[in-house]
C-alpha cells in the first residue's frame, strides 16, 4: 500500500523502543482518581452531556455507579447504548461532545468532569461472567451486514440482541474497520480493537465472512434476494487526489494507507520513515499522520493547510497534540507542484500562498517551497464507487458533490431501495466520528427490526 516509500530509510531503533512511543496518549485513572472525579459530577437533571453524546449514554447515571463502587453497573449502562463504549472512551473528541456540554465548564473550576476517562475506567475494570446482554428469542430472520467497521458491527450486535441472525461480509481480513486500520496507534494501542470485536461477537448469532467485497465477489442483488434485510456500513474507502503532475511519484503517499500499514506492522523498525515530511490536510487524519511520523523518527514534520487554523477541522485539542509533538503548522498555502529530484523522487512541495478575496479562497501568486523526502496526502476520503456498481445498487440514491457522493438515507437509515439500510461514514448526514457510526448502526438495527415485524404482522 505504501510501495511509493520503499526507497526511504527504515525507522531508527528497535521495534520495542519505537513501540514505547505509541503507548496510551492519556494515562488511565486509578481507582482513587476515578472515585474523586466521579464525585465532581452534579448529576444534572436532563443532563446536557447525555444530549451531546451521539449515542445518548446516560452519563450522570454511569458516573453515579462509579461513585457508588458499582463499576460493572457503570459498564452495562454505557454498553447498552454504545457497544463500542471502550474505543469511544479513547477516541471520542470529548472536547466537542459530552465534556463540552458539562456544566462544570462554567463554575469556578472551569473544568469539565473527565467523562471520557471515567467511561474508560468503567469499561476497562468491569468483570462480566459472560456477555452482559441476552439475546431475545430467535426471530428466524437473517440480516446481511456489509462492512465490519463500527457502524456494521454496532448494527450486527443490536440485531443479534433482538433475536436475528447476522452474516457480516468484510472486504479485509480483520474486523473493526478504522478502529483496526485507521485510528492513531497511541489512541487504541496494542490489540484493543480486536479484543473489543471479540467481546462484541461473544453475544452469539453473528458470523463474519472475510475477503468478501461488495462490487467484487459479492453482489447486492444476491444479498437482497437471500437475506431478510441488508445493512451497508462501507465507510469511505477511496482517497481524494491532488490533481497535480507527479502525484504518483516515489515519495508521495496517502496518509490513511501509511497509518493502516503502521497499525498492522509487526516490526515498526521496518517502516520507511522520511527525514523531512510534509502532510497536506487539516483534519484529524492529517494531525494523526504528522504526529505518528514524528514519533517514528522524522526530524522535520510540516502540516500544510490552504486556509487558516480556525478553519481546520481537527479539534483544538488535536492541534495542541500536534504542536506538543513538534509538528510545524503552515497555513494559507495550497499545493501547487510536486518537486522531484533527478531520479524522479519527491524532494519537496511547492505551495501557492492563499488569502480570502470577497470571501473566496484565492492564490496570491507568491510561492513557497517546502523540502521533504515524503509528502502525505490527508485531504479527505470518499466512498469507493465500485462497491455500489451492480444494477440494483444503481437504485440507491446518493447525494453530495460529484465524485464525493454518499448514500442518501431517511431518518431511520433506510435507503431508497426497500430492505436496504446504510449508516456510518458512507451516508450523507454526520460528522465522520466513531461514536456517530455506532449510533447509525444501532438505529438502523432498530429500524430493520421494526420493519421486519410490521411486514410479518401485515
Ligand atoms: C486516520 C483516521 C483517524 C481517525 N480518528 C478518529 C478519532 O480519533 N476519533 C473518532 O471519533 N473518529 C476518528 N476517525 C473517524 C472514524 O474512524 C470513522 O468515522 C469510523 O470508523 C466510521 O465507521 P464506519 O463503520 O462507517 O466505517 P469504517 O470504519 O471505515 O468501516 C468500514 C468497513 O467496511 C469495509 N468495506 C468497505 N468497502 C467494502 C466492500 N465493498 N465490501 C465489503 N466490505 C467493505 C471496510 O474494510 C471496513 O472494515 C478517524 C478516521 C481516520 C481515517
Ligand atoms: S461515547 Fe463519547 S461522546 Fe458519548 S459520553 Fe462517551 S466519550 Fe462522551
């Protein structure tokens, strides 16, 4: 996936030493810290944190459980709304979700309750004898789920709870979607993502078939005929292009491809690492890429964005992480030309300085060169058109800009094709967050269940 970087030197140091740089970003709370932190919660009536959580976790209630020493109860409270409560506690941008809404932001302390860390404390310290949820009696129905990411698996788990059998079709050879292949290694270290998948599957009734690619060796028409309903949780598998000459030159790579390779690397010391890296983009993927390549040993890392810092989609917290890791952030500069050396390899990137002219982004005509041995594109993902290429899939309405279309769904995650539902990053509404994908999957499962029951009654 990152063949274009194979001419670069390998990361300096041993795998063990490099791994040390990818341990947990934030240390876990001790039991004593959790007790003190949980005592700060005011247990608000109509708690704003719960309204701000996309999965609607009853935050005050699980924090009260922790305060009372009932960690298992707290974990069940979290998991009944969000079966990915463990990974969400680590990856949610809480500073724009639950913690942003905490009333403690506005009292003398001016600090929200550490909801994410308390959630993590509950999930990590719960001890269940078996899976905490029972399956309802069998409905005799089987649902196909395409994509084993947070959306697909959250849907599969809820369907299994409701008594349906589920077959998940996954293109890759591991489940978890971007939890396994995309999220920064220091947010979900070790085998956390796989352990969470194993926990989720332990409810029973879910089979996963790997290496099954919708639009390749799997067709929507067959799924539609063979199963009682189909859920699509395809994510955004294709990367945007810069549209510049030299884009495929050695030294230019797609950030998500590098991150996936890093996440799967058995030996971090075998990864190619440039001395100077440029990352183009402004979102969390760009920040994750910049921080991780720095931690692997790149000496100079420059993140370049065509607008100002205030327009970056990475949260302030992420931008602080980038700065704390020595990433230089260069704004108001748009990619203009890939600079190549005599051997045709990347030696840098030329940017045109930009400004706002009558509210629109415009080039100034001034150029700046940034030297780099590798340039990583983190300029956005879109849906892989190949997945929905069979004739039946053509009936699924899409929306958005040309080349960046996503699946159109109604408020209950139904597509225009009866019996076919979709959720997660591949659908139009949303913020492209793990927690939101989980909520889409959960709500789609409830809609599938209701629709199947109403059909049976009719
Ligand atoms: C680098 C990166 C960092 C991120 N960091 C954060 C973060 O810190 N916090 C946060 O909340 N969110 C983060 N996100 C966003 C978050 O990961 C996604 O919103 C979430 O994973 C979406 O879940 P999903 O199930 O819709 O899609 P995905 O996780 O992408 O899963 C889709 C699954 O479908 C499979 N699939 C795709 N096409 C096919 C096909 N044709 N046939 C069969 N299977 C198919 C894929 O292999 C994959 O397993 C990050 C994203 C990226 C790219
Ligand atoms: S799932 Fe995320 S947003 Fe919801 S309460 Fe937990 S950390 Fe906050």
